[in-house]
């Protein structure tokens, strides 16, 4: 007798590592969400890394996160580089689910602190990050190509897991 893994329920959100077949969908979401999207090649560079995750619902990629962990001054620092949800799926908890999962991935990879940069005008994202446990630590004037400032936000992984 053979058993097959159960398929997720219709509409269930699945978060998994990204693969090459996901890249076009990821890139389309990137272009739909950001005024200054990453180039396609940037996503290709993160393939096969544990911090490149996609959220899939009903077989379609509906969001993604890109993060990594690097050693800096004797401790491992996680960096959430990019996270986005398809405009039609925003407000349904996809971003929160992706954020928690990518934080867990960075924690497993040894990150003691996670940082990110967010547009000063992106209050929705800032609210999500603060709700999950990030704190604003500084403003970076003119961080984005269009001149908008960014906030650098950090999360203490031990506190978050506690």
C-alpha cells in the first residue's frame, strides 16, 4: 500500500523555500508592490538559501520574503532584505505569516538580532514590524533612490522567542 502526502486544504497558506519555478511570480509581485523593484537577477542570487521563502495559496505564489544571516563583530546578524505580498492578498495575514516564518529561519541560522529598513511613509509595514517586536533605532535620510528616508528597525531574537 502506498501513501501520498495530504495536499493542503484549498485556500490554506503554505510557506516554503523558493525554487526557480517561483521566480517569475516573485518578480511580478515585486514590480506590483514597489516603485523601485529589485531586478530579476537579485532574486536568482538568493535561490537555494534558507531565507528565500514563498507563500503559496491554491498553487499560486502570493508573497515572498528574502533574508540572510551574516557574522558581524562576533555575533550573527539577520537582515530582512525584502518582503512583499500580492496586492490582492494584502490584509489577509500573509505578510505576518511570512515575517514570522522568516524570523524563525534566521533564528535557526543563528541570528541574535534581525534588522530591516522600511520606508518612512510605509506605516502599514511599520505597524506590522512593531507588532511583531521590532523597534525603530534610527532614520536614514535619503535612503531610497527617490529621496525618501528609511527607518532602520531591529528585533532581539531571544526576546521575540521568549
